C-alpha cells in the first residue's frame, strides 16, 4: 500500500490524568441510548520500539460489521506517517480507500475484518523527559506495547495507573505496556537518561566554485579582479580558502556578511582565508577579490597569475584579458584553457570594469597556465588644440584708428592656454572665454596666453573672443593698407575677415594670403553646434550664467553662418541687420562684390563717428589687475569680406591700395569723360579716313 500518508481523524477531548478510562461522577444522569452503529472496532493492539529518534509501531485492528450493506469505517492515526496497510481478513467484499488524506475501510457484509497498519512517529524530547504522542481510532479496548532502549524509566504519576514497566529481556531496555481502553489519544512520557545518546554527525560540506577573472594590463601594473561564486550543495560552511600566487598583492575583498580575512605565507604562495559572520547552507555566495601585480615594462611576455580555490569539489571558470593605452596583447602559450570569443564571456564581466576585454578563455579545472605576448607601441603626437572657425571683424575710422574683434571656436585636448600673438603696436582691450571675462597672461616673445576652461570636454567647442586696438595712418588720397591678424599656436580650419571701411574709401587692389568673399559654414564636415546646444554645454561645465550668456549667443550665430552686413537706410540709429548670403551660380555663398573691390551699393553705410570715443576706450583699459570688459564692435561703413581655409602657423595678412578723394563722384566721372570723349572721337575719325 502507499506509504507516507497521515491519517487524520476527528479530534476528541484528551484523556484525564487518571488515564484513558472514563471516571464515573456521582449523581450523573443516565443518557438516553443512541442508535446502534452498523460497525465497531472490537480491539486494537499496538506494538513497537524506539530506534534513535524514531518510534516505529504496528497496529492490528479487529473490526465487526453488525449488519449487511455497504458501510465506511474511518481509520485515522493523527501525528504519524503510514508506511504500510494490509487487509488480512474479510467476511465479504471489502476495500481500503484513501479519502480526505486518510484511509477508509469500505465493506459490504456483516462479519469480522482484520487490518494491519504500520506507521512511524517522532520521539519527542526535552531537557528532562522524552515520550510519544499521537491520536488513534476509538476501539472497544486498545493496548500498546513499546520497547524503550533505556536502562531506567520513570513514568509520570498519571501514567503509572495504566502502564506496566518490565525489562525487555535479552535485547535490553524497558518494555512499557499501556492499557488504553476506549481512549482516542496516546500520550506517554518518562524521565530517563538515554542508554546510547544520539550524536549528530555533521555533514561534510560539498562546495562547487566558478571563477570569473579579468586581467587588465597597464603600463607598469596588471590589475586582477576575480568574481568567485561558491555554490554550497551539501552541509554548511562559514570560511573559504584561496591559494594566491606570491606575485599578487591583495588590495580589496568584497562580499556579504564578511567578518574577517587574512593572508598567510605558505612557502612560494599565500593562503587567503575569508571568514563569514554566519554559516551558509544551500545558497550561492559571491566573493570579489581585487589584486595587482607589478609588470616589467621591458619584458615582452607576461604570465597571468591564477587564483585556486581550496576545499571545493570542482572549480571551473573564465579568464578575460583587457589592456589600456598603447599596449597590444596576444596569447603566447597556454595549458588547460580553451580560447573563446569575447562575446561568449559571461555578462558579469561588464560590471567588473569599464575596460573591454580583448581576449577570452575558459578552463574546467586546475592547474592551468596562460602566458601573454605584450607589445608597447610608442605614442604618436597629435593635435592638442584646433580652431574650427575664426572670424575677424575690423572697423576703421577716417583718422585711421582700427578696432578688431577676433572670435574663435576652439577645441582643446588638455591644453591649458591658447597662445595668441597680436599684431605689432596692437593693444588688447578685451578677452572673453566661454562668455566670461578672463585675465590673459604674458607668454614668451610678447605672446598672450589665454586660459582655457579645464572642465570642458575635448569634444565640446569653447568660444574665445579678443578685442584689440591699432593706430593707423589717416586715409587720404591714394595709399597702401597693410593688415595682419593675430597668430595662434593652433591650426585654423576656416577663417573669415570682414573689413568695414569709412565712406569714400575704395580699394583699387587687394592682395595677401586670403581670398575674396566669405567662406560658408558648409565647408565643415561637422557643422557647428547650434547656440542652444553650445549654451547647454557651457552651462553644464559651470562656466557662465544663462542671463550673462544671452548676448554671446547672438555673436555665435554670426560666426556659424556666412553672412553679409547691410544697413537699413531708414534706420536713423544705424542698427545692423543680418541677412543670409546670396549664392552665386556655382552654389557657393559669397558676399556681392563688384570689380576692383567696389562693394554693392546696399552695403554702403554712412560715415563712422569721430575717433574721439575710440581714444577714450583705449585710455580706460591701460590698467592691470582688472577683469576685461565686454566690448561691442561699432560696425559701420563699407564691408569687404575675405576668407581662408586651413591656416597653420602664419598670420592672416592683407595688403591693398586704396583711394580717398574729397571730390564729388559725379565730378570725377565728368573729368574722366572729358578725357575719354576726345580720344574716342579721334579714333572714330581715323577709322573713316582709312576707309
């Protein structure tokens, strides 16, 4: 029959201290007889013994059916586990049926039925006594014989009324015979010392380990990070031991519930012992070991140090190799490992380090060896800074003074200063970096060192703006104008230079290392950031406040696109208006120019104010120790546009011949006509004479 099923019966009141027999009460009234049951359990005999902490019993029931017809007789033993059920005798058709977690005898004819049930229960123990307790089916009379392997047994006073204690015979121990009568509950306890104390033998721990090790090679060090996963399959443990090569220096041990860890020298290697605060059982525990080893930079190979788990049934793992800088690694020789693709490495390596693995290996057991070939390549110099866009604007007065603004978009890679050499006799008026005033310092050879913000990302542009003043000869008659822009210690990708000449001054010839027109922003493969993006980058670096950067954004818009400056003839205040460049037939943007450098009439503005204000500006900045001011360039006059692509070390230079005659233009044209007209008439006359 099926074993291990607990038979549940209806609970009744426990027996009183006088035993399982009911006690008569004086004056009790006699109850009316109840209807006769169709069946009864005539007798129930229980025999068993104690083995260790288990009580094994066998019950024999004699059941009598009083009348024919199918009936169900419940057989319930609560608090025990059934190991066997047998129907030994029956007077008619009968079956043992499991029902509701218990067994039921289904019989059809009157007569006697005998059933044998084997079951087990636990021996209950405390510091003073031990015993057995469970519920049984109610029978006409029940007895239980139990052999206890004890030398002496002292029963409770209540149990001594119905329990006999006798020696068990040759096998030793004590035999208890309890006459339970019609009781439904067995509860025997006795005080005794166990004849053979039960000793609990601890299980030997069975532990499996998996190691995931990442070795990162740097210039002089090899960093090792190992993720060790212990799986306790049997028993419990609170200490782990790892064999560490002597070349490794343990820097950090991480894990949950660590109480202590220490290293012990064991000859050539070290023994790492990690102790936990509480034992572990039936869990997986992760231990992280971080270590480093000194690497000989002159050596062309490196032997990877391997950790070995001690006290584990099996160890397997993965080995990943990473590198930094200009180091190249490749496998030179190995034993006990199999090379795998780095994409086959466990995902846990991604959380170990930001350095990606370039080599991957797998091993199934110790020992294994891995020797790497290491090549250190020499660094090749690269640009530390570049100016992606430069825009110069110079405004001249009639007296020859010039104010120039040089705006640069700089990308610097750990370069602290931008070296700027101003033209001779130029006076610096203002220096703005990322929208904030900065103090430039003097470098060698009269150069200026403009500090760059160190918090910027090298991929983010930094706007730099310089305003300087120059004394120039007065524009009178016909003369030559020579201009030179600032020279930088960084190459310039695109440079635009706009000259604003006072009214009446015209260029007859222009030369230099620049070309006519404005270079459009389309020449850049990677266009400039839009002003909002640049403002966000600057604001993130904490370089400026938004309200102070609003004016600088407007100037960046002029730098990022090719533009022309025109003056609205109806604007009496002389306000400048930006408009998009007109594309010529080739599709390239250029400012509209006429022959001989004459500007389009729409670009001609009224004469610039007197230079008295400019002289006052110059005197106001002849001090050190103060922050530079932000200066708005007073743009006015005829605009001439020039550009150059790829400027390295030389400065931008322009040389032109100008003419400034204080006579009306119509009178000049009339004089030219008086000279040309006679020559034309003479030429026509000679032509007809020849005919």
